[in-house]
C-alpha cells in the first residue's frame, strides 16, 4: 500500500469510527498477524500511525 492509499484509508476509518479509529486499525493489524499475513499487518500499522498523526499529540 502506498502513502496515498494509507492516508485515504486512515481518513475513511477516522470518519467512520471517530476516536475509536486507531483502536479499530490496531484490531485489524492484530487479526492479520494472527492470520500470518505480515504485509497486511504492516499496512494496518501504517494506517494506525496515520490516524494517530491526524488526531494530534496528547490524545491516546
């Protein structure tokens, strides 16, 4: 997944889930790890980081 796609997924997830979007991305990442799909897990990790940066500092 390229940076543009990552940003689009992050925006869509944040729009749909609000403050719970980062947790949703973490859940998806964990599911991919359990399914032995490391590439998809890395994609979800990047999406999670993008959501975190959109939310700004001091927001857990």
